[in-house]
C-alpha cells in the first residue's frame, strides 16, 4: 500500500491522548499508529518506553508465529519534531487482535473507540459537517471555552484555504508545507514552531491546540495575509511562495507589536492547556 493513497491525515483523541491515523481512500479504512495505541493501553507517558514495549511484544509475537504482526504496515506519520517517519500501523481489525495480548483495563474501551472512529469517517465522507461537529465536541471535552473553540475553528478554515492554494500552485505537501508554515510562524511570532512548542513545554501535543485566543488570532491573520498576497502575486511553487509567507507573517507581526505596545502584555507566551483550570483563567 503506497502512502500517496493515504490523503486524509488526522489525529484521533482517546481520553485526551492523541493517536495518529491515516485514511486509505482505496480500501476505505483507517490505519492507526500501533505505538500510540500501545502507549494508551500501557498508560505510559514516555513515548520511548511505549515504543520499546511494542518492540519487545512484536519480537515475541514473531517468535510465536503470531501472523497478525506481519499485517502491520510501515506508513509515514508525523513525529513530535514535525517530520514524517515510517511507523508501524494497523487497521482496526488487526488492532483488535493485538490488543488482546496487552494486559490493560483500557482494552475494551479502546476497542469500542476504534470501532466508533472507523464508523465516523464513513459518516464524514458523506457529510463533512460531522467532522466539524466532532472536532468541536473533542475541544469541549478538553475544557476549551466556546470563544476559544470559535477562534480555533476559524483559524483552521483559514489554514485549509492556504494549504489548498499551495496544493493548487505546485507546492509539494509534507516538507514544503512545513517549511512555509515555519516561515510564516517565525515572521509573526519571532519564534520557530519548534521554539514556540518548547516555550509552552509541549512535546507530542499540537501547538495550535495549546495557543491562547490571541495567539490563534495572530496565526490566522498571518496565514490569511499570506494567502491573499500569494493570490495577488500569483505565486507558484515552493520558492515563489516563500515571499508571500514572509510578507504575510510580517503583517501579523506588526499588528502584534502594536497590540503589545498598547497593552503591555506579550502575545506569545508559555501558557498551555496542560495547566490547571485556574491557571488558564488568568489568560482571559
């Protein structure tokens, strides 16, 4: 199975834990990161330890002739550094069997979850609004305010329009998208995406899911400005789109600096939603 068939890349959420997955358009099924599932089952916060657990389990299954291990595909999925790496992945049917070999009180809940998210994708193909509703419900379960959710969804829509422009104008997915995104981010915030995540003490978490209202707004302004400049300049290809990325990010930076001057408060900060509700309230 070639990765180019896996066009729809998403993260799923199980009890607040993000699980990487890829949708195979031809087979119409999800492929999930096995290590991410193992991390949930073993209740392990350290990704490396979860990976080692899976390595030992996989070797043991091979020696025992457990043929389902051979059904795990090596698919490219994003790691905490934002780069794509070949990752052991399996469909829900294979995972149901593998889960039985891991002693865990979460075995049954995660099997029900796997069945549900597989069904959700079929529904979303026929009705995209279901995907939007599911995202809103996930953020609500994570304790986000309605105001924050609105900002997050607005920013995602603006982001999607920008990546659609890139896709239609000869910018290659994955690495080139990431580089252009980083240029925009560096311009408006004076930090790379990696530096911003470090400031917020994030590891595998999605940076945008831990931005404040203001950070979301300025990210959206930078990406909106980038797309409109790119459309005006009719930028094509990676190199030409670097210029709108810099200009768009700079527009948001100037607005950020002006706001910071007026309020005396920094827009870019180390707050995240891993903190207590009391700490989060101080951001409002």
